[in-house]
C-alpha cells in the first residue's frame, strides 16, 4: 500500500485549518469544516496509433463550509496562507448571513464521532503519475498497432484517463483526515465497415480504483476485439419480442446505476434534485414496503470495497464510511444519505455519502458503490445460460435512457448472443431491452455465484447545481431476467 505523497503532506494544511476554524468559531458558527484538496488528472487519446490529444490538469485549493444561525455558508480560495484561510472563513459566514433571507430550512447535521489524525490510502500499486506521458502513449500506440495489423479493423481509438485525488479535512468537532486515492480508465475500441454498416467493439474492462498496473489486466482483451467485431458485423438483426435475458456484469452495472443507484439517493427521493437531476419513484413513504424486485435481490451501498471508484475512508463531512442495505429480499429498506439529510429525516447518523468534486465546490450527497449481491451457491454464467430456452446473453454497456424518476428505461450493449435450449448459437445485432425498474428487477429469477461477480462503473456521474462529477463502481454477478421486452434499434429508428 503506497504512502500519501510527501509533497502533499508538506503543504501547510494544519495551519490553514486552524486559522479558518478559529475564525469561524469567533464569528459564532455552529459548525465549520475545512478541506484542502489537490486533484491531478491526465487524459490521453490516440487515433490509429497516433496521439490525438493529451490533457493534464492539476488543481490545488481549499474550501471552508460553515453552518451559521442555521444557514449554510461556503467560500474557497487558492491562496495557501493562514490570513487567506481566516478571510475565507469570514467570507463563508458572510455568505450564510446573506443567504438567511432566502433560507426555508434550518440546517442541522447528524452527529458523528471525532476522528482525529486519521489517514487512508486507496489500494493500488503503480501511481499513474509516476509513469511519464511518453511511456503511456507508447503503451497505447502498441495496443493500436496490434489491432490495426488485423485486416478486418479499419480504425482504432485508444485512451487512458487517470486521476489522483488528495484531501485534508478538519472540522470544529475535532476530526482531521488525510486521504489519497487513485483511479484509472483504460480503453481500446476498433471500428470497421461492412456492407455500408459501420460498427465498433471495445474492451469491457471497467474503470477502477487501481494504478497503472491495471493496464496489464486489460491487454488480454485486445486480441479478441477483431474477431468479435467481425462476428457482430456479420450477425443477423434481432427479431423484437419478449426474451429471457442473461446479463453479464459489464452490462448490468449500468442498469444498477441508473435504476437503483440514483433512485435510492435520499435527497433525490425527497425532491431536492428535481430541477436538474430529477426525482425518484422510490419515495420515503414506500420505505420498508416497496417491492423493488424479486426476493433474491439484495443491494448494498458500500464506500469500503477494494478498488471501488466511490471507495474512501472518510467522506467530505468527516464521516467514517461503511456498507449499508438498500434493498433486502427484494424490498426497499434504505437510502444513501449525508449528514444534513440524515438529520432532517430523523436518522441517528449519516452513512457517509457526501462528496465534493473539487476544492471550489461544496459537498453534496453522492452515490456509494451500489452493488447487487451474488448467490453464494449460484452457478457459473454457463450454468445460467443452460437454464434458458429462448433468450439473449448481453455483454458490455453502450447507450442508455431512463426517465427523471428512474422508472422507465431502455439499455443497449456491446455484444448480444442468441440462446436456444441452453446453448449460445450465434451473435445478434441491434438489441435494446426495455422495462420499468420494478418489472425488470421483479423478473430476476436467478443469480450467478461469486465467481461471476465483477465491479463495473463510471468516472462521469453527474449531479447538482452547479454540476459536479463523481466516480462510482457497481458490483454484481451475472443474472437471468424472464420475459423482458427486446426492441430492434434499427427498426425503432425507422431505418
């Protein structure tokens, strides 16, 4: 496990925090927290083995958030001096005073024990920022040339996005935390045209809370891409109708994200995100009674799973993170919550779901790693397929659509295989599956065992006004769904 970088630890974080928090106390704040943050990012893209773009970013700054007379105040700066920190705290209190006229709810926070001098580092081996851009470009170029050597491939895109996030947090209750986490998203995609039809096939290794070593796990997928693309281009178009679906984790994670992850954010369920991100059909009056899915459905929110994109030791309100139930035996039993929403709804504590995406933004409630549990004694994916007479096996994610209440949805994928009498008999094209959230999860009749379980996820989950971006993972096994409506996307487009 790596150490927190010495250059970050050398910053005057505690002096800044002391100055800011003391000034907030002097001005009568009921609560104040200080967050110093550095975020490094690198994004490389190549087209046909040639560098297309290289983007490096390095953000460093701090923020002070206060509750003053029951109203939020927030301010931020990039000037790392104690005088600046005290001035920013004073500005945050001023913001609260000005905002009081428009405030309709008194801000109170759920209690949290103090966590003094806590430290946490994510699980990775090789810091991506210790590997130079030239070496990274050479790796992606090597991938691309291997794929271009196959005559069935017309074009190749290759990319890698890496982020290192470092945070120091302190508050007036006595918590101080220092944390560092790394995440990476490598990808290769091949393109070809056949009979006037352009299509593509890409790697399905998800983004992960890992380091540069993760690229070695992605590389074995490359050699299959030309075969898969050629098979897809030659495949027949799907006949629309109702099918049993066997859904691989590389596709199912996105359905979990959209239909469970967002739907169980408590601020959204209460209507606080209605103006931008939408609401949720899973409203608090249904807690404990809503039949979300079949009785084999068990879903948790988890901020601790190794290599999860939303994994962290302490959230941006100083809350020690944990795992918690959202759906148990198919019934809605919980929500994702921060300290303010927890107190507002009468919960004794937060479950650690506050996050800010930069030192210039205020923490808001964000998604945990929301995951579907495997069947401890469940079969392999082949075993699931064995039990399907007429169905489709779906691998990899692609496009998606869901309504603002997270209820009516449609998803596509990367690869689709016809299942007949328990056997895969060839690839299909132009497949999309459509359902409502409760009908889809209610149709889940079998889960794969732990050997089928994988973490998927995304770097780019958006929420809030002004908008913020967060990374999140979703684990799940392969699963079988009975009688799901399948559309032909070409026919639906009127072509």
